[in-house]
C-alpha cells in the first residue's frame, strides 16, 4: 500500500509540475506582452477573464477531488493526475501569435517563480508527508499569477541595477561619437514606416543605423546602441514609443536628438494616456528636448499638432490635407498599379520635387514627406532622394500590397490599427475597381472610453468601402457590427467569426481572382 501511495504521490507531483511548467510560461508571456509591468498585467488579468479560464478551472477540479474526504487519496491522485496531464498537453500544443521570448529577464523571472513554487511544496512534503508536495504544486498552478507578480516585484532591484549599467554603457558609446547626428521619430502612428523610409533615403549618402523592429522603448534604444550602432555611423535614427507621459523624455535624456519628427497625434493608447491632450504633451517631449540649433518636422494634418506652438527650435510643418499652415505640401497624388506619383513642394521657396514610389495610401505619402524634408535639410540632392524613394520597399504589415498566385490582391495592414490609419486603409480598398472588396478585421484596441464609438465608426466606413466584411473575435464585434448595419453593404455579406483561422476558411469560399482583401489589424494574445 505504501508503494502505491508513493507512486501516485510522485505521479501527482510530476503532472502538477508539468502543468505548472507550461502555465508559468503562459503567465510570463502575458507579462512580457504587458512590458513586464505588474499594473498592466493586473489590468489585463482583471479584464480578460483569465481568473476563470478553462485551465484554472481544471486545476480547481483536480484540487477539489483531492480535498474530498470520501474519495480515497490514491483514486483522487490518479484522477487529478489525468486531468493535469490533459491540461499540460493542451497548453503545450497551443500556438500563440507572439510567443514568449526567452530574454535574460524572462529567464530570471521564470527561475524565481519556480523557487517560490518549490519552497512551499518542499516544506509541505517535509512536514505533512510526500503526498502533500503534489497538492502544493497544484494549488500553486491555480494562483500562479500571484507568484508571477511576486517574482517580478522581487527582481525589481536586480533589473534596475542591470538596466542602469546598460544605460551607462549606451551613454558612453554616444559620448564617444560627438559628430553623430541623432534623429528622433515619434507619433501615435506612422513612426516605424517613417523610420524605414528615412533610413533608406539617408543610406544613399550617410552611414546610417536605425532602431530595428519595434525597439522603441528606452531599453530597446539602449540595446540598439550597444549592439547595432557602428563606430563609423554618421546618422542614428531613433524611433521613440510611449504609453505614458515621460516615456519620450526618458529616451531623449539618453540620446539627446539633434532633429525630431512627429508623425501624428491621435487616439492611440488612450487606455493609458486617458486624453488626447496627454498624447500631445508626450509626443512633443521630443520637440521640447531638441537643442536651439536643431530642427523639428511635424505633421500639420493632425489638429493636435497644428495647434501646438513650437518656440524652442526651428519647426517645419508638412501636410497633405490641411495645407494652410504647412511649409511643405504634397500634391498631384496619382495611384497606379505600380504605386504612387506625387509632388512635394516647399511653399516658402516654391521649390518642388516629383517622386514615384511603390507605396500606396496617403499615410505612406505623408510619412515619405517627413523623410524627404529631413533628407533635404541634411543636404542630400534631389537626384539621390528621388532614386532612394523609388527603391523603397513596403514595410511588412503596414499597408503593403501583394498579389497571390490565384490573382487576389492582398492589402496587409495587420501590424496595428487606429482611427486615422484604418480609415486610410479602407479608402485604399475602396479605390480597387475590379472584383469584390473584402475587409477582415478584429477592430481597434487601447482607445479607452472611445473604444466602442471608434469601432462603430470604423464599421460604418467599412460598409461604404467594402463589399464583404468579416469581423474576427468578440472584443469589438458588437460595435463594428452596429456600424456595418448602418451602411450600404448587404447583410448577407457581413460575417462574424471567432478566430483568424475561421476567417481564412471563410475567405477561401468567397475570394475569386480579381478580388482585393484588406487585413486591418491583428490583435495580440492578450485580447480575445
């Protein structure tokens, strides 16, 4: 009997540990997607229904079986082990859009989580008997978010010390390159595309490095300086992202930019910023940090940029639509199957530059304008700029177009979505004249109190621009469907599905050669 008890106890402990192993990884992945900030993870946890997910329910059932006195421990342990093993297999097979990245910080948190889990398990085994160790690990799996938050909190002094060392190293590298020109780029949207366009243009004349991917936080910029910046670089293009007031200033205090571009101020990250005024204040932290001999390039098509005075530095304003107060404008915009042709004009001098690009959409033309203005300011010739613009490739998932072997045109705007950008993407879709126009979208996120209103308006505009609409997921479904119902789109052409896999399966039955499909946004795993 003792042998059977020991075997079942060991099996329970092993399956509980396996379940905890996968569960901890998932918890850590979500913390990572919330920037390792406990308050953001907690807010997500409370909103997402994570406390009652199927895995946690299974663990509670297994623990309940073990706690019922009328069920023999051996039988209860076996049944609980089967449940935990099934849960482990389910977690191990699950695929995520943005899986956990095993950074050194993630590894440290994961290790501390296991230490916190094993301490009570070992103590329970020594005090109450080996069979209680598995029960302790099972209980830990149920309340794993508490261990996650505690581990992250305990490591804060360690992370701060490591970050401070990296910060000093990055500052020393920049100090050793006094002739390096640093250009900051920020905005509610458009900053990553503008960064790529500017880098491609400047590389025609200067040794240029930019922050890769979405390395737009302070630590991302530090990592770029330490790992990517070359001693012979002449220009460093630094993308600056923000979700809270002071985020841009923190980056500027490190890199001390000579020039800055503000691409947009709009309704993005309102969940953390609360108001557009706070967004404006934060984005202009870049402009406020520029030296007296520097220069700012700002997009006057946004009211919260146009009405913001700049007195500390020379400020060049550009626009496509609201050109009254702009110094540079774009005109003669023509869309062709090969891309776009347009003319950039300096209103003060009357000088102009006609450009051709593979890019489409006013948002991309606007982003190109900012890059061209900076290139002209740095002394590049029109010929070099014109050539570079013609060579620019579309940035992946940011309103780029491609044609499938089956003759369907794909407009990929899946990186993220916002009221301004999504409207432009729909306008591009509306220009497509052959075949059906199909939009697939889960809607927009992080808009705070404007969430429902903005998604409903998106639905109304989609109904005017698309022939078929496929709404993915439940997060914004009601608002988008309400907007779609008000437009001219036929009711039988409005579809709601739970996942992108279902949307793809439905698309295969709908799409025909000559059709155009717009993918507008792709929500991360933190949204259902």
